[in-house]
C-alpha cells in the first residue's frame, strides 16, 4: 500500500481590516489625555464636598 499524495493546503484568504476612526472625547483633555482640571465651588482641592451648615 502506498500513502496518498499530500495536497498543498488552500491559499489563505486575508480578511479586509476594519476601518478605524478617531472618536471625539466628551470633555477637553490636556496633553496627557486626562480631563482638564475644573474648579468646583462645592468641592475642596481634594475633590471632597464642602460641608455647609443649613
């Protein structure tokens, strides 16, 4: 008995790459990509709320 001759594998078909697009961010950012610091009168510099008596 002789082994069957090996057939070459079929050529690989490349899938077309999906087009990428740049999304706009919701808030303005600095050069590092972090959101810009905005001062809020109801928060202290650590981001904790300022307690105000009634």
